[in-house]
C-alpha cells in the first residue's frame, strides 16, 4: 500500500466524525461495551492506543462491534504494525514517524496517520506522499494557531490534531480549513468506564459528534 493509498484511507476514516476517540483500555471487559457506546453516539472511528497489556485484545473485541472502524494508536515499531494488523486494526496512528515505521505500514497494508509537529516533519511526510497527518502534541506545540499558520505555505496537508484537546477547545481546531477531525480522550473518561456507565459515554460521544453537522 503506497503512502498515497494510505492517506486516501486515512482521509476516509477522518471524515467519519469530527472526533476520533483516543482510548487507553486497562480492562478488556470494557472494550466491547465502550465501542458500542461510542458508535451509538456517532463516533465510529476508534483509536486504541498500544499502551496497555490488553490493547491488542481490545482491538480484537472492538472489531466485532457493528459500525465501528477500529485502529491502533501509539505505533512505534514494525512489530507494533504487524501485531496491530493481525489483531484486526484497519488503520494506524503514530506519535511521529520513522522510515522503518513507514516501510512497515506499506509492507503490512496498514493505512497510517503519521505524526508530525514541525514544518520540516510535515514536509518530509508530504514528500513521501502522506497528505493526511497527525499533529501531536497539539496544544503543547502551538495548537490551532500553529496549524492555521502552516496551512498557508503547506495547504496540501490536512491534519488530525491530538493532545490536550477537549470539548472546550475542539472548535478552535475544527474551524480551520486544514483540519479534518480531532483526536481526544475526553469522550471516554476512566471513571465512567470504571462504573460501567456506557450511557454517559454515549452522551459525550453525541456531544462530540454535534461539533460538526
């Protein structure tokens, strides 16, 4: 899968909803009902970060939920890409990019949303053919103001910013022409998951969905 093909697929994923939930799952039992709650609220694209021991099993469980489009976040190595693909991830997200990671996503046909945070990194990925990128960590790296500024000299690239984004500031990003969606963890708070309050998560997802008609 070429970078252009990967970006085309990433574009499709990013257009599904204004917010992609960034999920850290500690308890495998939460995976399926969490996915069901988020999809019911209108957020079908789900990024499961590979930060916990049960993350790959969570991807497998979530992949069974009708209407969900499950991806793997925090991809760092070729082994991560291979494992994510085998677990059923249909897209990948990385905090940055390396040549080895980009090559692995091409090898395993896993569409990647590669991370960039400087103009040079954005240009390097664009040179490789990635026109859809992640901007991370967003708030700590200049936020919406930076993305608005970089959109003028590099209009070919569209972004999914993540990092420090909440319901309060999401529209600062979504109002920009070069922003497809944002990533955020606020739609799946740990206390609601611990209580099994899936209705509350569906409500948060619906609020996030309503950010863009």
